[in-house]
């Protein structure tokens, strides 16, 4: 008999009932150090008092009205995002998947407005993840995502990860855009090589293409900049954001230049819940903290400490781990042992990581994790590795 919750996840045998900062408390009382942050969502930790206050204040005032009316909290968040990014305009939704839907629609509407609807093809990369909607899985193209869900939405071409020459060779008169994660998350914590985002921007400019960045996982301070592409000095035309922007409350956004958004007029897109007062109240509280240069500097400092400790862990257990990869507080432990076994050993030692492709365990802690908590987390990972070595 099918369970009451659709069985689309292989869930760990854990039930958390409370969170405190970087810690999760299981129903049986055990305290776990959380290096997953709800898959890069809880950027300010669990039950952060600033976010709790923002949510409580808004909940006591107004929950929902719909986008048929002006929403002051939404306007404030849009203004903040425009101030701190390349964007001229923002659309709010509830998730990264919804952000992907609009990014693709916006791209195709742009070319329709330019009377070039044939430029509907979007180039993406193997190993990508852009959500699990029909458009998202077509954009990513991996068999794990697409098997059994055909026919797929047409108009996507998938190239080897980080192969800039392949992008140049793939462009045709039907190509309208390139979509890429500056750091692949589900694909195994794979950052684009230095200079390659600049090269993609140049290719798009030379060929009159739009550049779409998926910063759903790597954005909102995760790499030590508010958005990961800032390290490269380039700007996209369209960017997808979610996860961390709500700090745990469902919130997503598409940021765009005026040029890219030119076709998105009244009636072309919508969302009943997107940008609701509750979500945007929390989002404003998140951005007030994360966009602060001193906070981002602290993220980079903590990231350096974490990476140093993880490099030492890999060196101490060469039969368990192969390398550390990633950027900022978006790191991956590539395993030599079976990643699922290391993940389970971590649970045994009350530390949480997140699995990804290429036998990688993602390390995605809250951005305000302390150095003492980093040290304790590595101690627990060391115990997990010893457990694997002992068989």
C-alpha cells in the first residue's frame, strides 16, 4: 500500500523536532551539528531570533492578499535586491523551480518581442540541476531527472560541464541563451573554472545571447559574496534565486535587466503566493543581515577555516576521502568510500551532510556557523571516517 506521503524521497531515519542555530534536535533528544542547513536554505541557522521576530510581527499583521494589490514588504525586498545587484526588476515566487520556469519563459518572450521566435534554444550543461518541473528537467537534461517523463519540453542543448569551446561550437541561429550554475550543487559541488564565467559572458555578448545564472544554491552569501558571479566581475541578464533568500521560509525570485524583462507585461506571468507579506518580511530580514559587507567578510573567514580543517580531514583519511572542492561555505567532500556509507556514519556521529553526484557529500552549513562549531563538526566527521575504516 502506498504511504500517505508520496514516496519520492529515501528519507533518513531521523525526525527533528527543534533547531537552535547550527544544531538540530532529534525527537529522542540527540543534538546534531547541521552542515546541510536544509540544503543551503537556513543561511542564518535554525530559529534565528531576528527572522522569528520578523515572521511573528508580520503574522500578527497580515499574511496574504495576493498580487492583485501592492505589497509593501515585496516592494522593499525588490528595491533591496535591485540596489545590491545587476537587476532592474524582480519577480517573486516560492521556489527555485518556479524561478526556473520564469527564467525560461522570460528568455523566450524576449526573442518573441524581438520578432525572432526561432531563437528558442537554450544551452545548458551536463550535471546541472534547475528544479524538477517539466522545464527544469528539460533544461538540466540528466537521465536521472528525465527518465519516464517524456516527451520533454524541446529547445535545450546540453554540453559537457565547463567546456567553453563546446559552447562556441554549439551556437546556431536558433540559440537564444546560455543557462549555468556558477557552482553546481546537485552535480557534485563543481565550480566553474576561473575565467570561464567571463568567457561565457563574452560569448553571449558576441553572439547576442542572454546569459541566465542559476544561483538558487550558490547565491545569497554562500560563497562569501552576495551572489557567486560577483567573484568573476560579470553580470547576467537573468538570475534565479531561492533557498537562502528566505532563510527557511519558502521564497524565490527572478532578477533581470530591463532589456531581458521587456516582454514580461501584465498577464504574461503570475503567482498567487509569490512575494506574499510573510515571505518578503523574512526575506527583508535575511538581506539586511547577509548583504552587509562585514557579514560577508566573516563568511569568507569562516569558509577559510572550514576548508583548512576539511583538507586536514582528507589528509588523515586518504582511503575514505579524495578531495575538498567548492567555494566559500559551499564545499564538497569527494569520497573514495561509498558516499552513502560516510553519510550514514555521519548520522551515527550526529553530524549532517548532504549527498550529491560524483560520490560527493555537500557541506552547506549556516553562514553564521562559529569556528568552534566548525571544529566540533570536523571532529565528528573524523569519527565517522574512523568508523568507515574500522569496517
